[in-house]
C-alpha cells in the first residue's frame, strides 16, 4: 500500500524504487505528476517526424526503444526520421536512459515542431547530445557537440561521467521559462538562461543562425533523433512544470 511504502526509511524506499525496474513509475513519482512516455512494450504515444507511420527503423526490443540506423545517414529517405511524441510540452523535467553503439550519434530534442517546411527535428528543437565521443568517426567535434551538452551551444565539462559504450546512461533535461539544465548520470553538465548575453553570443556563433525557426517555439514535441546509428532508449518519463 502507498501509506506503507511512504513510511519506510529512505534506504528502503530507494530499494523499492530499484526493484520497480525500467519503464515504471513509483507511487511517489505518480503523485508528483510524472508520466511515462514509453510503456516498455509499444510505441504508443510516438510517431515518426513529419509522418503518419513509424517506419522500419524504430521498434521495441527487450524493453527499449531501438533505432536501427546501421548503414544509413541521418533521416534517410522514406525510412528514416526521428521519433517524436504525439503530445507537446512547454516547461518540463524529463529523464531518460540510453545506450549508444560504437561511434554512434543521437540526441534528445525538445519543443520540436512539425511541418512540411522542416526536414529535420533539429530545425526547431534544441538538442541534448547523445553520442560516443571517443568513437565518433565523422570528423573533429567542438566541445559543444559532445555528449551531455546543448548541441553547438553549451558544452559539458570534461569531467562528466559517461558509462562505457553499450551500458545505460541516465540523462535529465529541465526547461523552465527559458532556464535550462542538463544532467548526465546524476551530475549537472549544463546550465544557462536563454535571456542571457552569454546565450545570445553563443547563438550568433552557432549553426542555428541558419535555421530561422530554431528554438522559437516554447511548446513542442520531445524527439529521439535518428542520426544513422543504432541507439536504445528506455525509462523515458516527464513531469510538466
């Protein structure tokens, strides 16, 4: 019963959470307003970006959402494309677990807007970078293009804690009225305010100046990026703020 669980010491409560397993919410999380974005067995609540079908690259395997992008480029033809939520969010706290394959690249985007004028989710939505920094073979990366950062804007520190390729990492994004925080495996990697001079200066030097609608909408879908590499996501949950 809930009353019994809440009366347990903190150590036992943590143990109860651990026993709950992936793709579940505790009673405490439900009471706090968290909702699962992935039920562990279906892609209900998701769609392919700018499409009415999921397509062949996205599937559920062993309790995780899998993008099988082997041998394909980003958003390739009629097959590829990022996976987006059918619901939209404004201010939120989002947590997701992910694991990457050697040399892999992906990302978690937010405030993504669909439309025939857009070919990719990143044309509108900022990105929490997910990738194998050390195994990347696509050319030299600048610090703001590495895992845990806000892509091409704010870099994660070199001291960030990243699990080895093939093991699960936990990421968190908090967006609250323009204040943004990124976390990786329990440690904060990025924090900024969209109204700051620092933000504006970084924006002017970024690739995003070439995308007129980038980060203009403050309500939009959550997106899991297809970047032509196998990647896995699970335990995706969100709490509107």
